[in-house]
């Protein structure tokens, strides 16, 4: 599963808000909702967030292994 919890930490550190993302960079409110719910977003969105926050992908998202996937290799 992909988690966007690093995004919220990065935004807090950079003093950015969801309003800032919507107003200045035109990230839609529906995209912000998808991020909050750890739903899929486009790579363009990830790229835009990295540019806005001047950070890397690992500052935006992380992969959390599925419990069922453990032991399969």
C-alpha cells in the first residue's frame, strides 16, 4: 500500500497548507482528498508536489508492505 503520510509531515515542515496547494499550484480539492485517503494519484501530481515543496518522492510517499504479501518471494 502507498501511504502519503510523509506528505503531511513535509507540508508541516515547509509551512504549506492544502489551501496553498489548491490556490497557487492548482492541485484540485478532489486530488487532495485522494491523497488524504491514500488513494492513487498520477505521477504528474507527485511531480508537481515535489516541485512545490522542493523535495524528493520519499518526502511525499512511502510504501507499506501488505500483511498478506509477506513471505511471498
